[in-house]
C-alpha cells in the first residue's frame, strides 16, 4: 500500500491530498483565493502567489490530518512543477523540495495537464460527498483536457505512453467562458455562471461560427469570443467601436441568456466534435475528461448524446465515458498524488529535491 502526498499550486488553488495506490482518495484539501480575484474578473498572479505562501503549510497539515496520516505513513511527495503561473508554481515546488529533504521522501515532478486526466483513476474513498467513477479507465484511453489554461486531446496507449493529438491555437476553452462572462457582466469564474445563465436562454438564437483548423484535432476559441462581442454590440444597435465593458448594462437578461446559451453550445460542440472524430479513429476503451470545464453539464450532455452513434450503443452504461466528481475536475492535489502513485509504480525518474525547477510553459 503506497501513500503519496500531492501538492498543487499552479494557479489560484492551494491544494494538497493523500492518495493510496493511485485509486483511493484519503484526503483532499483545496483552499481557493478565487474570491480575491473575482473583483478583477480573472486571476491576478501576484495575489495568487501571496495567498499560496499563507496557506500552503496549513493546507498540507490538514490533508495529512484528514487522511489520518503522519509523515511516517507517507511514501513520497508529488508536486506540480508546470504548466502554470511562475510565482504560484514556485511556492508549491519550493515547499515540496524542502519537505522531501527534511522528511527524507522521494520527490515526483508532475505535469499539471497530465494530472487532470489522472483524477479519473480515483475509484474509492471514505470521504463524504464524493461520487467517484465506478471503475478505472482502460487503455487505449482518449483524454480531453478542458480547463482555464488548456484545451487538449490526447491518446494514451498505456501509462506514460501517449500522443498529443491536438490543442488550442489561442485561448483555452475555460478562458473563452471567462472572457464571454465578462462581456455579459456575469461573475467569475465564467464556466458555472454561463452555465447558469444559459439555462434560461435559447441556444439556437445565435449561430456563432466554429473555427476551421488546418490540423484535424486542433481548436481555436478567440474567433468565437470576438463573434460573441460583435453579436452583443449588434443586439443593442451599436457597432464594433462600442466598448465591451459598457455592454452588460445595456443588454436585457433575456439577451444575455440567449448569448450565453448559444456561446456555450458552440464552444462545447467544438471540443465534442473533435472528441468524436478521435474516438472513431483510435477506438479507445475509455474516454475521460479533465479540467474545470469537465464539470460542465452541457459538455456531459453533448457527449452523452453524440458518442452513442459513434459506438452504436449507450456509452455511459458500458462505463466507456468517465465523469469524475466535479470537485476533482477543477484544480486539486488529489490528481497530482494519483499521477505520483503511478510514477512510483512504473519506476519513472525521481526529481532531485535540491535542483527541481518550475516549468511554467511545460507542454505534454
Ligand atoms: O482546471 P481549472 O480549475 O484550472 C486550470 O487549470 O485552468 O479550470 C478552471 C476553468 C475556468 O475557466 C472556469 O470557468 C471553468 O474551468 N469551469 C467550468 C465549470 N467550473 C469551472 N466551466 C464550465 N462549467 C463548469 N461547471
Ligand atoms: Zn487545471
């Protein structure tokens, strides 16, 4: 039985968790500085980094307590070293390096984007209020990562053997949700607030364009965001020179709801279309989703309605598509600990606690 402590500080969440054997969630503690950023409509890097400094030690302490562990029970430390905000990553990595030296534990350097997918390997917990996947994904596994910083489609043949099929050329899908929310005057983070507004709107009112990419599995969301801005300006009878920050006060609730619903439909269709294409080409045994936007009800709904025709039966009944608990879709330490467990099991190289550096632009 191997227990790994996972530490995650790549953006605005200070998070730590203990995971056993890559499948059992023993604790999961997340402190978000989101409230401090909400007034700015997005994450402010300096504020995030300062908040990590204050909360990292209490968060780690609490994650050990919740797991009923002391340091002797911990077999290794896994930490996100990229991708993410430099100042934020630094706090997690320096803390993990120090603890690895002082407590004499092996250190695993984890890629944040890979970790989002590994949250789907958690199948057991005695913590209250978690609905985990019933069974772990199988290989070949198709992974869709949709977060505030990433939009990627990846095929895994086995652990640590994967190919990046495609990614965004500009904004990440979550970033597009956040920017459109700002245009509509909806609160940050945009994903949930657009989802809520969309419930009252008609998704067919606006036919926003879907980007055509030269590479089959790549995405783009900046054109969609601009199309939303132009549609909002046109709705109130203004041209492209009308300032975006003044739009929300002139749009009616019904107009906002229709724009939100239409935008959400197209943004989600963009990633679902490519997922179906990749599904048909690679015939995976599992399809898993990671990142904050994986919590989107619209994404789950569209996958459920489109995948069956691609496979000729009901995907969810077969356990082919995994929807993990939303608390494990947004940034957390558990996903980092899970990947750390598999790195240990599969004898991946250890990180040197005296030299490990952050890698803000780390790719897959
Ligand atoms: O994975 P995450 O917590 O952080 C990054 O690694 O970026 O993702 C944050 C993103 C934000 O853009 C937020 O608007 C979006 O995930 N998000 C959602 C939902 N919850 C968070 N998007 C759609 N539906 C949700 N329920
Ligand atoms: Zn993330």
